[in-house]
C-alpha cells in the first residue's frame, strides 16, 4: 500500500522519468502527425497568381465602357480562373486542416495517456480517468455547495488507496443559471460559477450514520453574536441542528450543522477541529466539508483557470510538475485529516 | 380594553410564550443528551463480560481486578436514568483503564484477536461517550445561560428551574496516572 513519504520520494525522480519514458512518446506522436503544408504552399504559389489574374480580368471587364461580347468574355474568363484556383487551394487547405485536426486529437489522446502514466508513476495502484467523475448524487447529497446549481462539469477522477484509506478526487465546476433582459427585451442567459475546485472523498476513520456539514462562515466575523442568533433561528426551521462547539476560533470560521449533534461532536473532536483550522490556513478560505455514512467529502475551491488548464505536451516538464503538485495536494489531505489513524474505528 | 392595550398584551403574551418554549426546549435538550450518555454507558458496560472472559484466559491472577470491574458494571446497570451519571461514568472508566494497563504485561493477551477487537470497540465507544458528554455539557451551558439571563430568568424562577452541573473531570482523573503504582495495585 502506498504511503505519502514513498510518493514524495518518487516525485524526486519525475524529471528523469519524463525525459526517459515520456518525452520519446511525445516526440513519436509529434513526428507521426507532423502537418505537411508544403503542397498547400506550392498550390498557393501556382494558383494564387492565376486567381489574381482572374480577378484583374474581371475588374478590366467591368471597367469596359461599352457592353458587348468582349466584356462578357473577359469577365467569364476571369471568373473561371478564380473558381479553378479557388477549388485547388481550398482542396489543399481542407487537407491541411484535416491534418491539424488529427494531430490535435492524437495529442489530446496522448495527453490523457501521459497523465495516466504519471499517476501510475506515483503508485501503480493509482488511476486517473480524465473524462470521468463520481456520481452527482454523492456531492448533491453532501450539501457542500453554498447554493444550488444548474449545471456541472467534472473531470480527472483520481482514485487510489493511501495507507489504509481509500480515496477518490476530481475537479469540478458548478454553475448557476442567471437570466437577464437587456434594454430591447431580449433574454440573456449567463452561467455564474458556484463552486470551482477539487472534490475529495474518502473513508473516514470513524463509523457514523448521520450527516454533518462544516461550511465556511464569514458572517460571524462581521456580525458576531447577531450572526450566531440568526443561524440558530434558521437552523430551527431545517432538519439539521446547528452544532455549537467549544473552540471559539473554529466557531468563528465555520458553521456546523448535523442530523445528530452527538455524532457531530464525535467526529469534530478538539484535535480534529485544529486539523480543519490548519487545513483552512493552508488551502485558503472557502473549504467545505461534509461527513456522511462514515465518509468525508472535502471541497477545496480554486480558480476557474486551474480547472480549464489543459495538459500542454509542448512543455512536458512543467505540465508534469503541475499535475504532480495537484495530485500530491490531494494525497496530503489523507495525512492532514489523519484518516489513516484507525484507533477509534471498530471493524 | 383599548386596541393599544390589546396589542401590548398580545406582544407580552407572545414574548412570554416564546421564552417559555425556549426554556422547555433547552430542558428537553438536556434530557435528550442524558439519554445519549446513558446509551453509550450501557453500550460500554455490555462489552465488559466479553472483556472479563478474554482477560481471564490469560491473566487468571487478576481476579480482584476483574471482580471489581464486574461489580462496577452491575452498579452502572442498577443506576436509574436520573441517577449520578458522572459517578457511573468515572467508576467504569477507571476500572477499564486499569484492565487495559494490566493487559500490557501479558503479550499473549495483547496479541489475542478478540482482545484487540474489544479494545477497538472500547476506543470507539469512549470516543462516542466523550462526544455525548460534550453534547450534554453544551446543552447544560445553554440551559444555565437561559436560567440566569434576563428576561428568561424570571420565567425560570417561576417554573422552579435551577442551574445544572456539567460533567467535570474528577481531581483523581485530572492527575497524570502513575503506571507503576497501577501495576502495583493489581498485584503484578
């Protein structure tokens, strides 16, 4: 079973691995799908002037003062010259565009394969599925996102076991539909991001059956006790209880709701609250955590550019390093949440 | 009665009703939390016979300790629901702590699968019990705040509600355990 220290050691050998195992594959695909535009260039060289002459003839014909057979003939010859040149040039252009399209598809496929090889380089048991995600009901039922959403995109499902903990992670972007009318009365639909970042799901190191959410709370920072009173009132109207914990720093930073207050405190021990605070410090404000059915789900927001960034094969080393950093940050969560500590988990 | 007087009366009655309900809700929260503590104390006590049977196989000399543990369990089970939770909890916690400490001296017992499984179950229950105590304490603090703060303290005194005590660590538990003395007490 993989351990974090072993993985850290393997990352040191990443440069060598890229150079010896991956760069040759990129070079081979690059060579196999090289775009040959020499025929297009020759066609443009030969038929470009012909099209130019045809255009001139058409201009001359139109400039003729008196209509007649000569004028019409000149225009027709010009048109034929332009048409024939156009056909030949277009034919070669379509071929070259087709080559570019095949090259792009081959590079995209290779990028996906290389990402999987890099993941297996970390540990042979890890997998990365670029176009897969875990089921939407997992994060819908977790109640992680600050508001409801209308559309979601997910990718790069990363699965493995670190120590005793089985985990899954993926990138996700959720959006809320916003409709507005402009001055002419036309409806414009835009999609506003609700959450963009990484979702991490793992088996928790304790058994429990309830549902608890730990969400970032910025209202208490500004409104203090008023915010707390408002939270109590709104919680009274929902199925989940507001759970007030003993750590004042944790209380100011997060709002905890649960279907079972005892299990919420069972999960959120004083030491675990400290871990969550350290996680917030390290990963930034905006982290959301849900605990349900002995599973923990963590949402770590990051920028939309991070979500959309493609794996650039032309800069393999930097792309590989970027991917390793992202994967290592996911793996580090297992340690940061102490998920491998199973002392309190009966089988 | 004039309309203004009716409105004032209505507002006062509403405020009274809300405060009364709030006090009742806090009182019930404590009862709920007590129920939670009881259920985990019972769950823990139910493990004791299996623990005693397993330890006896390897540590037959520890008769007094095991007898004391069984007696502590019986005392817990005989406690009524509104009895002294703190006392029940402390008694069994101390006995279990001693048994686990004693097991360190018996490598065969430590390696026994049944003992390991029981130890894991006990760890789990201790965690749940700790959470139940914290929930009880939180409920008591909220209740005490309502009983002592204006304006709910007026309704509380009308209903005869008084402060309740939270779970406290006894002075014996607060001291660092003397492991050598612990082994000496058990005759090993």
